[in-house]
């Protein structure tokens, strides 16, 4: 199943979804964050999709657009196709429902995004820092992040 077939099938299965093609990536679709969890359930369980393997989730920080974009990479071992799903969240309070209840492999990947970008995954079973120590302040992969010890000071 290619991207356009995914979009057509998903929009038919979930009429309120409004999935669309990502203009920057021929293997990616874009959905509203509120629709992501339901879409992921469908993509895992639908016989034509069978996206049974969660590869990763990562994030892109877009301060000029005031959003953080999550990028999910999914694969179907039975059918041999891959799909990326993108969804945008507001930078001020980025929250989305976890997909670790759908794919257990999402657990650590979501924790990395939480730790480095500040995205909160609601209903996550163990949402805590995974790379930075517990007292760390801020989110080091956001483009506006500065650490006091990393700022260049002229002598």
C-alpha cells in the first residue's frame, strides 16, 4: 500500500480524519494530533495496512511556526510497506496521547521525545527522563534552548 492508498483507506475508515499527503516527504501523511491514536489503532489492525512494527517517533522543532512536529515511522512486516505519520503540536504545551498501548516499542522513543523536546504523552506508563538527569532544566533539542555553561562569553 502506498501513501495515497493509505490516505484514501484511512479517510474512508475514519470519515472525520482528514489525513493528507505531506508535501515534503512522499512516504508521509499528515494528521491532526487528536486523530493520531485512533489512526494508529486502525493502521495496526486493518488487514490492508498491518503496520505492526513501530520503528520510532522523533520530533522537529519549528519555532517560527510555533509548533513541534512529531514524526512516527511505522512498518508492516507481513506486507513490506512503510509509512511515516506527522502531526503538529503547539510549542507552548505540546501534549498528545501515547501510542505505547498500541506498540510497546513506542515507550522509550516517546520518553526520548519527552526528555529532549518537552512533549507530554498522556497515559504513558512511565513518562520520565531517559537521557538527561532528573534535575535537568529545559529541553536540549529545542532550537531556542540555551544552557548557562554552553553560552560563549567573550574574555
